[in-house]
């Protein structure tokens, strides 16, 4: 049995994956992996995703160098989603934050409030 | 603006939601919420899900009493997924574990190894 063969990818062929920080447990990003992307993730030890627009499997964060090194892979009870625990280079979010979940709902003012500071400037990194 | 109106529920009308422990940051479960379930979650402060088989919105864990009390709601950069941070009653997984992610991949032996102890016996709770 291989890890990829053991999972239920669902009707659309995509598996929901929560990427978390192996040291802090913090949620970094949610993404959807096809079997090829998961296979490449396991093989290389770097999180890979499937870019639908280009039809290719690429390492997440490869253009910025902000890759995610796999430390541990956990599975849920129904074998239809994963928690991939990583060491994150620099930051996970292309908007410059460590986690994509850098805003929380403020129900007094009905708006999202930023709770994290920016780690990098996206204009400098991506231009 | 309301929280529900501000989100992109995608083509299938479902939003991926990672439920995490507000104290420890640990990932508990991934689920998919429609606007009605998210509205009820915000209104009551208890995580609600949409049961497709029955076509109803119900509080997650209501049959066992293992409900999830919302402490904070965070959104990702693309406004198309949430991290709902909760206080978990007893345990999140119907198999008896605190988190649904209670097994990790063992690449030496090609199998899933349990990393958590059971918190409750499902046969006692659900029968």
C-alpha cells in the first residue's frame, strides 16, 4: 500500500489538505491536491500543488523560495483529507503573512481585523 | 456587510472550514459549510454543519454532546475558506479521538500509526 493509494480523492479527484506548522501547530493554508501533486509531495518532501490554469504540478512557493518542507503527514478518520505538517520557509501567504489566516472577524464592527504583522513585501518578492 | 455575505462559497455552494482548538492551535476537523450552516454557526456560537443526506443544518456533535463553541473566526487571503477556532467539548472525532487527525504516515512500514489515545468509546456514546 502507498499513501496515495490509500486515500479517497472524491468525485473531483481532489483531496483537501490543511498545511500546518509542525512546531507551533498553527494552520498555514488549505489547498486541494490531486494524486500527482500528493505523489510529488511525498517523493520530494516539499509540498506540491496542481495549478489548474497551467495543468502542471509545481512546488508551492517555488517562485518566491517560500517552500514548505514536509515533517509529518496525518490523515483523518474517513481517509478523505490530510494534515501536512511542515517547516515553512519565510511565510505561507503570497500577501506577505506567515499564515493565510491573518484576519479575524470583528462582530462589533462587522469587518475583518488583521491580527498578524506582514513578514515580507509581496511587491519586492514577486516583481 | 455580514460575514457570510463577504465569502466566496465556490461553484458547489460549500466553503471549506478548518476547525482548530483555540487554546492549542491544533487542527481538529475539516468540514464544508453552506451559507445556512455558517449563518447558524455565527448566530448561535456553536459550529453547525449541513447534513446532505438529511438536507438539514445541525450542530456538529449534537448527538454526543461533543459540540464546538466558537471563539474566533479567521479568513484566508482569498476569502474562500475559514479557520473556525473553538473550545471543543470532549473530542471532535466520532471515532473517539480528540482530533480527526490521530494517525500519521509511517513511511518505513507503509502504514498509518496512531499517535493519540482514545478519549471515549464510540460504542458507549452512540449506542
